[in-house]
C-alpha cells in the first residue's frame, strides 16, 4: 500500500503537490470511490485507480532536456497557444515540466513523468543552480551591478543572485549572466525593474549540469539515469 499522491506522481500525473490538489478536488477514485483525503493509501497492483475517470497506469520513468522556444507555455491544460508537451507528441508517457519558464522566456527546461524527481529538482535542499542570460534596456552602471550582487528586496523578500557577470554593455542595452539556486524566473523582471532597467529577453542557459548543448528551439534529448544520479551524488 502506498500513499495515493505518490502513486499518481509515479504515474506521471504531476508533481506530488499537484497530485494532492487533484485528490482534494475530488478528481481521483479508487475502485470507483472518490477519495478526497490526503494520506489515503492504495495498492496500484490490485486496485483500480482513476484520475478524471481515466485509469492510472504506472509508466516507465523518463526525463528529457528540452530547448523551450519563446511563446511556448509550460502547462498541460488545453490551450490555443503552443505548449511544451506538444513537442513530445511521439512520446507515449504523460509528461509535465519541472518548474516553469514564462511565455516570453526560452532555454533549458526539464520535462518528465517522474513526480518524485520533479519534487527533488525544485526543492531548495538540493541547491540546483539555474543560470540565465538576461538582456535589459539601457547601460547598467558598476554601482547598479554591485547593488544587484548584494541583493534587492521584492514582494517575495530579499533576492540575492549567486553570481552576476556583465557580458556586454552599450547605451541601448546590457547583457548579463545571473544565477540562482532557487527558481527565480518570475522574480528577474522585478529585480531589474527596481534598478530602472526593464528586461527585454530571458534565456535560461543551464539547469544544474544541463546546458543547451547543440539543441535548437523545440528540440530535446533524453537524460540518462546515470546523469540524474550524478546530480544528487554531488550534494
């Protein structure tokens, strides 16, 4: 017997937190009975577990490195706009993204059907470094760059990057590389707006050890179990 949210996550329905919400919303049943209590257990080998009326099947776990293009959504909900999972039409597993990149952002994104893996890779405990290449409007001064390194206060508290490196600066724009151990994609706009330099482009160039390599927008490759193990062995 296993916790129901763990079974759903293992089946690629979503992260454990997402699966908990499905249970609370009354969208999960065991042997025809709707389950709404977190912590409920079931036996996936002998019991019929359904989500939204569809039989839950335990899939082989997989993870992909994907180059997310701009104007592409990190959602499994139906949309008229291009979604990340639409690029995986030939993959039979029920996939979802690990974390998110906003619509206008591009770059490294991990896509999986493994809810436990997703939970680990976004948890602060594992300190998975994310590196972004940012283009902002206007020339940033050395003083502003140092202010960014020391961190700024936003609505989410004080945000301090792990590293800040200016690549190029002109009168019209500044290009930087900035990194965080926590997912800060949505906070980047706030940081630079406070400095008076609105963001015009965000590209995530690294997630942990994974870089874009030779991938082009919309392309992906499978990540091996050995590669994933190396992430956690170093922690």
